[in-house]
C-alpha cells in the first residue's frame, strides 16, 4: 500500500511539473513581428526604419532600410540623396523572462548576436565642387559585412528599445568617403544604432 501511495505521489508531482512547463512555454507572447525606427538618424543625414520577424525560437530575421537625405542640419553641402539596406539573422542568447513568476517571455528581448550584409547607394556633390557652386553629382556605392552585438528590451510586451553596434569589413566605389550612412569607415568599418519600436502580430 505504501508503495502505491509513493507511486501516486510521484505521478502527481510529474503531472504538476509538466503543466507548469507547458504553461510557461505556451504563454510566450503571440506577437511575432516588430516595426522600429532610429529616432536619432535624422541627425546623421538619414531616416532609418527597421523590421524584425520571428523565425524560430531564439532566432529572428532583422532588416533595416534607410532613406538618405532627411537631415536636421541645413548646411550639408554634399546634399546626399539615396538609400541603404542591411539584413541578417538575429540570434538571441536565451528566452528573456520579464514578468512575475517567469510565466511569460518575449522572443524579442535579450542579448543577441547578429551578422548582417548591407548595400548603400547615394548621389552627392563633392565638397570641393560645392564651394565653387558646381551642380556636378557623383554616385557612391558601398557594401558591408558586419558582426553585431546588442541588447533589446520589450516593455509591456508592446514597446521595444534596441541598442546595438558592430564591426566588420566594407568596400566602396569611392574609398575617400568614409561616411556611408549605414556604417562608417573604409575597409575596417563600424556602426552603432539606437532604435525604438512596437510589437505586433
């Protein structure tokens, strides 16, 4: 009789534990995509918009699209106009719990590692010609391969704050211009970004 009681107790504990695990796993946020913007990007001559899509557990697809031209400073003699795009998989270190009793977590929160590839193209007026009043325009094309790390927070399963940066290799049609908007540098390049956004289904 005692053995049967022990078996029943063990079974009850096992069922209870499985239910708790299922509750944690099943209560993950159903929101699987995010839209973001870099609020400081117009201070550097561009407007950066971001999109992040959940793929599988701990892995999302992240992409940034930049419109080169919007600038809060009106004395930009180069008058750069163009676009850039960069994208890559975002690997989160582990599910990051953010509510009491660890009963919910967001697939969009935590430390991450993200390799990206990017392409930039824009037209500009060379500074030496702009001072002479010339309207000659040149075109810059640049590519990048970056290894990024960062941290993203999900507040209330609704609002995102993303801070990240990276280093890598770049190339450009005119190597003298080290400002390529999606990154800075010639061959050895770097980038840094701060974005805010919101989660949705």
